[in-house]
């Protein structure tokens, strides 16, 4: 899995308006109605992570979920990160599909 | 729920060797065998949080879970935080009971 260039990442991010690229990773923050809704989304995301064998750096405070994606072995952002970002979007904002 | 003094917190922490007090909160880091084990513990902790109506600031990277507890309304650490810390310990390290 090859590290993508900053240009490639910015081009791909046009399809991912919730995500930003900095510090060699892509980042997003999602807000839910409450903790239960937030953790339910996290559970669904956790299954995707296992299926893709790719795992985020993520934090939660009550109804807010912060996610950073990068590919450790490649030293930056790869297509694996965008695959997981897409899976996350489908879980978090299915209406925007 | 009253904010505990630093002295009270340090005394209580004698029973919680995994936890440290700084930045007006108590903090712990737990390591698991893998992501699945880590997220399973997080799920069990999430149910306790809902039951206690008290929620952590927590982060996960693969097999590592970092948790910070404080009581926002009290502006510091209260007995609520120790109640949740105890519930977390019972989930994460049941053998140490």
C-alpha cells in the first residue's frame, strides 16, 4: 500500500467534505444527538475496521467522535484510509449518499 | 456532586494503581491483546457509562485505550469519577479483584 501524495489526497478529499488532511493523516469530527448514538456508530465502525483490518486513532467525548486515519506501515495516508473513511461516512451520514 | 480536594483524590487513588491525577482529572491507559479485545471492553464500559449517566473522555489506537475522567459540572474530580473508574477496573482487570 503506497503513501499518497498531498495532491492526490486533496483531490480525493473533494468527495469527503467532512475530512481534512494535516499532520500526515486525514481527520474528521462527527456530532451525534447523545452518547448512545455516538457509541452505536463507533460499534458499527469497529466492525468495518476489523473487516478491513485497518484501525483508526479515535476519541470520544459524550456525543462527539473525532477520527484520524493514516497507514502506519506506509508512513502516511493510503487508499486503505480512504476505504475506511468511505465506510465511516456510510455509517455516520447514510442520508448523504 | 462536590469536587474532591487533591488530597482526597490522592488518598482514593491508593486503591486505583492504574490511575493518575493531573490536569484536574484522573487518567488511565489500558493495553489489550488486540483491537477486538479493546473495543469489547469499551462496549462494556459504554453500558456502565449510560447506567451511571457519566461519560469519559477516551481514545483508542488499535489495542490501547486511554481514559480521562472528571465531572464537568463540578469543575474537577468527584465521587462519580471514582464510581466509574471502579466499574472500568471491574471490566478491564476482573482478575485483580
